[in-house]
C-alpha cells in the first residue's frame, strides 16, 4: 500500500509541476492586437478591430467563447461593454479554432486626444503537448488616438 500512495503522490506532484511550469506559471497563450477600422474622428462612431495571435503549441477553444469585458473610460461611449467571439470556424472540425476570430469594439469619443480603455480578455485553451486545458484571463489596455 505504501508504494501505491507514493506513486500517487509523485503523479500529483508531476501534474502540478506541468501546470505551474515549475514556478514560472503559464505563458500568455493569446495576444490581442488592437487597430482602428479607419481614422478615429471626434464625435463619430467607429470600431476598434481586435485580432489575435497564439503560441504555436496551444489550441484556443471555440466552444467556450473568447470574451472581452471593457471598463468605460471618461469621454468614451461604449454601446456594449462585453464582446464575445463567435464560435463559428468553417475550417474547424473539432472544438478548436483554426482561424482565430476577430472582435469589433464599437465606440464614440467626443473629443480629440489619446484614450485608453481597460478590460479583461478571457479565453480557454488546451496544450496537446502537455495534455491539459485551462482558462486564462488577461488585463488589457485598448489604446485609441482621436483626431
């Protein structure tokens, strides 16, 4: 029985080491890229396009949607403070994206200047190499320059 308990304890420790990266934690799997759909003009509706890149050893789950929760900044009108990605990906035949989605943030800003919208990006991913899945929540800042 002592041998079984020892094997179990070693298995648990190895699993925890995989998840924690031996003290390093998980790397940031998904990186958002923010770009205005066109010139951002004061008082005019516009969109900020959010595209993504992901680390190559990981797959992003499309059945549990990527979501972006935004905190309105002073002077910025956000019709929606939560934006969710579509789970549709015609190239995918499983629960993971082949082509990562694009999010669109609709907004209006009354005055010219530089603005920053804070938010939290939430997504789920899997590592085939390490054999685990997890959720990651990133603090993001959406930079905007208004003319």
